[in-house]
């Protein structure tokens, strides 16, 4: 197979591309705009590592620009894995136009490209943010989508899903939609909680904690996400799949675990609860389980492996930007 992976320099796109290049004969065409949504230094680190593989080609393209697709029209593509997106609930309320452009318009443009090229398989990464707060109930794909969506970010991701389905209706392209639940691990985004907590605790800086920290997450280790995506790439499924952990843990308990593992005390600065921040979202994993997949990496192992990676790369990581203007 020849795969076009968008967001190849992103957290999940990089890890998926690297796994497939190491473990399959797939040719990977990686696309990324290398924008400034978060620190570009880690994107460049990921891209440089991928470019060491002979079967990887990188294209620095903006998918919201229809002209960009001219560079891709001569490629033989079996499957498009669309992982490029502008992520984050808090920032989406401050910069809605960027989210509409990067998530909705880009996905519509990509869908038209797939239609024109008659590509057989389209996988569109989506988010658990679509569900809002689940309380104690497990959220089920399509049954528990919120209308209206609970944030600008969720609205643009759901729009991307719907636009793709509408544009490709009546074609032979199958559409698979994985929805991720709080992914973490090595090479993670520096604007996400676990990597930031590790950095702040290790370096002795204040943790910025929005709210009391009792909000729970289905933290999902990157290896579990990659195993799920690899399975979906090879399948003929034409539906939506939750990809998450089958257990939840509060942010404050994650901090306590990191303190123990690093043998350091956290300095916590409590900030007001973020707008539309949910208490808990619990995934129903029945669809993925029907394919023989289940998450395997428990939170203690995942944290330990992420901390080990951080310590191995601490000289590089200490210069990354971990606090963004919209949080100050």
C-alpha cells in the first residue's frame, strides 16, 4: 500500500508513520504545513527522524489551499490517513477562524481530492471532544454526538466528518473515523497535560492546573492508538470507532504519580476552570473490541515510558515552549 499521511509531523502522524515504515513495506507520503499551533521545534525533530527512512517522502503543504494538491496528483495512493488538525478546546474559542480553516475547510478540500483521484480508503481522525461531558455513562459512536457540539474545536472536527461523508457519498471510497481520547506518550505535544506535568515537575516550575484537578480523563498511550490505527488501515470497516483507555484517572492523581516516579514535589498554581472543560468522558470501545483490539498500556507503564523518553531528551525538551499566550 501507498499511504498519504496528513499531519505526518504531528504527534500521532509521526508515530504512525514511523511504526509503518519500520514494520511494513508501505510507502508513506507525509504531508504537514508545520504551522505554529504549538512549538515547531518538536515537529522538526519528528520530521527529521522520518526523513531517515527510504520509503518516506515529505511534502510541506497547506491543505486549506486548493493549489497545494497539485503536488500530490501524480502519486499512487491507496489510502489517505488524515491526522492533520488544529487541536485544543481552550484555544479554539479564541481563534475560531483558524480552526475552521485547518479542520473543516482542509478536510473538505482533501475529500474533493480523494474523490477526483478515486482513492479507495479515507481515514479521518476525530476527537472525543465531540461528546462533551459523559458523566458516568460510556459514550457510543454516533449515538452520543452532541448537537450543537460543546466547543469550537469539536464543531470543526464534526464538520470535517460530515463534509467528508457528504462529498464522498455515492463514490467507492470507504470512510473510517477513529475518535481519540486524550493521547499521550513519547514525542507528545508540549501543549498537552502529561508532558507538561512531567516537564514542570522535573524542572521545578509551577504546574498550571485549570480547576481543582479532579476532572478525569481516559488517557490513552500512543502505542495503543497506533495498534488500533494499523488494524483499521488494513480493514474494510466503513464506520466510526472510539479509541481510548478503558479506565479513567483524575489530573491530580496523574500529578501525584509523576511526583512519585520523579521523586520530586510539584508546585501547583490553580487557575480558573477552562471554558467547556468536561469532568469525564468514558469511551464505549465495543466497535474496536469487535475487531480484536483492546488497550494494553496501563497508566503507570505509560507514564514511566513517557518519563524515560523525557529524561533521555531533556536537553532538547527544556527549550520547548510549554506555556502559550492564551493561557497567561
